[in-house]
């Protein structure tokens, strides 16, 4: 929700007055100085999130996924309240955003990990993708909260109420996790096999002795045994690093995860998320209320697109194809925006030309394309390909990378929009070029993982051999056939 909240709050006049905007230099330097202040306010959260994503790994490995998510929720809630109570004190605002970032960074690492370790493989893509759906839903609600606050609240409450609303997801996460089980794969990794079987039986809604559950447990045992044998069973931080970077299949997975997250941020999605009101103004939408309204519509497009993808394509189209077609589509959208701003920019006081309306549509199409590929699929992919012992570390590195480049984008975008060509047209060309180049990466270096169990990812990446173990899907089909044969036998008798 922070992405949506802060993008609108930093454009509010009451917020600018409270935190000293337009008082940072002479008239000629004011615009750039204001852009730098906005970038600092936005990006300090990413710095905290980067640290939080890395810190969450040892917590999740030692105490479990569930305690880690509870701790993340506490940090995010405290940070949100500090921002709302900052009352024009820039230091308090920065501190609150840093603390909130620690919680958000931890949550981005732990949530997809937790879901992937609980989800059945047939719907794993959809379930992990729900993380992205609810993230876009939070951003969408945030955009409309900003719009409502601007129209209906006066004074400092206009920006304090939206900032305070950031605490709502943290409260919901904390309350919800109290009723959730621990990850069955973390329990298996810590040698709690009886409890792991019990939890797996519960989340699959099948008896513990059902062939599907038993086949999944056998795969988990084999995977852990193979992993321990590959590095002599070490469990220290250094042993895990050695296992990740010296075993070729693990190194490939770590590199793919890190590069996917770099690509995700370099699409330019968070440039639009954080500075959507500014971008819509640059495209000719006049008035702060109108730009916030356009931003709210942008949030709806993102949420609906993500929902459609998860319902119809996440576990049918596949990961690789989703990366390929959406990368091309996003690149086209970004280049159109760049050409429009370069050759037919909006003029103050003039109506928006037809090409300008197409540009607005392109922003919305860009959001939809992102949610059909590089948004949810990156999180699905990086949480499903690692080994059991390295999943937490792998997703932690991926999440930290995501936040590091999120920080780069957030810090540089407002300055780029002011300095990279007239009206910032070069900004769109830069992001569009990244979109096209990452299609090449996905085409040659990202193998398809749709329908493969978490344990058999080791087989896909050449780390283990499962030929002598019955596949989970085969076990489930065999159990179903056995039940049907039993029913037929009873009827004949």
C-alpha cells in the first residue's frame, strides 16, 4: 500500500507546506530541489526494505516462516504510525519510512516463500500470484484514499490519514497469521517430519496416509537427502553460501532469480507507481485532483489485470511465455510514451491532443501488460525454483535485489523526468529498451517450470535424480483409480 499512498501524498500542497517544499533554493533551483526531496522521501523506505529482505532470511530459517511474518507485520505497522505522526518533522518521517521498509522488505521475502511451500503444484502459480494481486489491490485502494483525502480533508489530516492507513495491511497480516499453520517444508527441513506430515495433510485436505501426501513427503525426504549429501550436511551460513554458489544448478537458480528481479524493476513499473500523478500531469492531465483520479483508474487497471491473469493464465500459459509477450508489449507502450512526449508534448492551457489520449491509454496498457507477466510471474518463479534448504536464502536475495533496484528507480525517476530530454522523454526510452532486452534473457535463460513440483525443480536444474520415485501427480491419479475400482467392486458385490 505504501507505493500508492506515498505517490499521491508527496504531490499534496498540505504535505509540501508541512515538510518545506519550495523552500530549498532560489526560483531556478526549486523544481530540481523539490524533485530530490520527493526522491529521498520515497527511497528511504526502499533502503529499509533492502535490509529487511536480507534480515528475514536467518529469522525465517531459524524460527520459521510464521514468526517471521508476524515480526514483519509489527515493523510495518510501527513505521506507518510514525509517518502519520511526524507532523512536519522530516527526521521522524524518514525514520518511520525506514522502519516500515524493514517490515515490508521482510514480508516480500517471506510471503511468496510461505505460499509456495504450502501450495499444491497444480495451482501454485495462481496462489503465489495472489501475493501480487493483493499488493496491487492495496496500491489501488491507496490511490483512491489519496483522492478522497484531497477532496474531503483539510489541513495536515489530508496527508496524515493516508499515511496512517498504511497500518491496515500490517494489522490484517498479523491477525491472519495467528490462525495459519507453519510451512510443512520448513518443518521437514528442521527434521519435524511428524508435524510436517500433519500440516501437509491439513492443507491438502487428505488423510496422512493418502498416496498424494505420502508421495510428496517422499519427494521432500529425497530432496533434502540429496542436498545434504552434496555439501556434507552443513547448516551454517557459510555452508549454505557454498551450496548456493558452488553447485552449478543452485548457482544458475540464484543468478536467474536475481536477474529476474532486476528486470522487473527496470521495466519502469515503479517509476509509474511512485510518480503516477507527476507522469499524468506531464502527459497533459491538469489539476492535482484530476491526476490523482487518473492514478486511481491506473490502480484499478492493475488489480483487474492481475486478477484475470491469475484466474485464466497463471497455471495454463506458463511462466516463460508470460515473460516473452509482456516484455515486448511493455516496450512498445514505453516507446510510444517517449515519442509522444518528445514530438507532441502537452502544452499548458491547451486541450489534450488525440495522441495524448492514446498516451494515457498506453500507461494503462503498460500496467495491464506488467500484471500479465513480469509482475506476478517473477515472484512465482523465484519462490518455486530453489532447493528446500536454499529457498529462504534464494528468495531473500531476490527480494533484496528487487528493493535495491526499486530504490534506484525511485531515487532517479523524478530527476530523470526533469533532466533526460525535454519533458523527460528519454526516461521512457530507457525503460522501453530494458523491456525489449529482457525478452532476450527470458527466451534463452529461463526454463519453463509450470506443473513441476517444488522438489523436482532439482531434477530440472540437474541437481538430483527422481527417476526411481513416483511422481506426485501419478500417485494422485493412481489413488483416484484405486478408489473408483473399489467402488465398482462394492457395487458388483
